[in-house]
């Protein structure tokens, strides 16, 4: 199993959805690495959805812009994840704000 850190960006392991969701960002804390799954959110091409910029933070990976689809987060088996291609630690506060909005509405 690949060791991943919070906010690591990994390639989508699914051939079926990779074209529309090329990457996932690991949102789960490093302290919970012994679990068999990781909580991730997909990165998708930029979308303009009125009033949702805070919920769908835009990030750059490999020179391309993506939106982190926070509402689509979910678990994925850790054994399916490949090594990270980037890390979004610099976007920590925007990602946590999006999670806060999702779960608390604030």
C-alpha cells in the first residue's frame, strides 16, 4: 500500500471515470492511515456554478486548472491508490473551508 499524506493528489484508478475525474485529493488525516480506505474528493475540469466557488475550490495540478468536487467526496480502498503526483497543502484552508461548508453550512 502506498503511503499518502493529507492533500496528496493521486491519479484516479478507475479507467471508466478517469476521463472526467482524472485525479483525487486525499482529505483524510495522516493520523488515520491504518484504515483500509481513504476519504477523497475528485478533481474535475473547472465549472462555473453560481454561488458555489467556496464549495468547489479551484486548484492547479500539472499546470492545469481543476475544481475540487467536495460534494462528491467518498471513500476509496487505499490499496487502489497510486503514488501522489502533487500535494495541495498550500490550499489547506480553502479545502477545509469547503468541507466546513458542506458539513455545517457555515
